[in-house]
C-alpha cells in the first residue's frame, strides 16, 4: 500500500466585477492546489480556461451562479441553491471569497462541513467593514480587511478582522 | 479614445449625462461607453456610442484601445485601469440619489485620490476639468510597476490558511 497525497482542493468564489478582480489577484496563494473558480458572470470562463496549468495538476474548473442583490429574495434563493450545487460538486478543502452574498453562502455551508474558510473584505470597504463580512466573521477561519484602521473587534467580545495587506 | 464604464450592476445616469454633455462640447474626442441598462426612463446618451454591458474579453479590448477611462468609483474599474496603465477619472455613486446601496464609493474616491493616474470628480460639476486633466496626463508607464498580484504579505497569510487545511487532513491521502 502506498499513500499518495492529493493536492489541496480550493474553491475561489466571488460575485463578478470588483470582487472577482480582487479575488483573481490572490491566485499565487493557491499555487499548486487543485482549484475551482466560481463567479456570477459566465463571461469570465475564457480567462480561467486560458490560465497556465502547472504540470501534474488538473486544469482549474469554472462555475457561474446567478447574480443577486440583498433585496432580490427569489434571486438570492436561486443563488444559494447554485452555490450549494457547486460545493457538492467540488467538495473543496478550503473556500476563499471576497464577497458578496454568494461568498457569505459559500462560507456558511463550507463551515457546516468543517472546511477551512477565508473571507477577504473588498478594498472598497475603506470606511466600514462589509455587512456580509460582519455576518460571516464567526464562520471564517481567516477574516481579513484591507484597511489597517478597520481592525477592531465586532461589538465588545466579537471577532476582529486581521489586516495583512491589500490586493493592490 | 475615451472609454466610459459604470460597472456591471446599476446604470449611473448622472455620470452618463455628464459625459454626454462633455462630448457635445468636445466633438473632436471619440467616446464609447458601457452605461448599464437604462430602462424606460433612464438616460440614453446621444453624443457617443454606448452599450448596456460588454463581455469581459471585449471590456479588456476596449480598455486597451483607450487613452482615458471614465468610470464610477468601483474597484473593478479602478484596478482594471491601473493594470492597463491608463489614466482614470472616477466619480462616486451616492446612495441619496439611489445610485448604490451605500456611500462606499465616496470613501473609495477619497482613498484613491492621491494615487498616480487617478483623477477624482466628486460631482458632475468637476467632471469636465478632471477629464481634461486626465487627457493631459502623460501616457503612463506606471503600469510597468503595477503588480498583477496582491501584496505578498496578504498572499502569504491566505496561503498559510490553505496549507493548514492540508495538514488538518483536508488533503486526505489516497490509497494506491
């Protein structure tokens, strides 16, 4: 019998636009991992398909899910179902997100299954932490802000985000 | 060429109108725009060619062709302009006008006002002079030192968490 370590499975997920662009700038963090990407604009597929793949690693997979804002209840449910499907298909060891609602869903569900979770608050949140980030903080193994001055505990004894730098 | 973009969500009529007005006075400049879905009562510019949305690959092509970007103060637009070393004029969406769900773009505009190549128009009144300033700004080589990736310290922090998932048994060994 021989034990072969398989690469760590990473799911990197964010809504399209600024969240996605910031998420993509983190990719050296999962170099050598077996990675899947998910976002709300299927148009980003070619960007992932064109990505160079290190020898011995599977090509990154790509998923899309429906876009939804905080007030679109029906769309939020569709988005939640879509995120559940992606997690079931991927069974990642680690989930990394920059937001927004879909990232919240992904982290909550991943944590239910005891997976590692990373939330990086968007650099756009320079005056206050994002609402979804605050709500998901307790389910994040690593909760990051990109602004040093926002490092403070939530409430009196709540979790505090860490600052380790910016995506720029 | 000037490329206007308002991001992938809501339209931003105040900016589209301001650019349209500028265009009317400066017909010598070619402008194209991605302005969102205007809807029934939304503003439809008449002095430049526009689309509601463009595909990501098309977006990159348009960005490449442009000499100046005009955009809402969204991170996607700002980072894209920096990556392509293009001067960018940003105007923040305001929640009191129903342009966004909060005023975070106002904070973004302020925190990026000192960056090279970034020109901030806090309101539509400032926009013409900011566009003119961006047009005068030297064709930048600043993109040469703009990294394609996040800061190393941030990447390292995330990598440490990923690797710990492997040790934790996340990377279950397979029998062969």
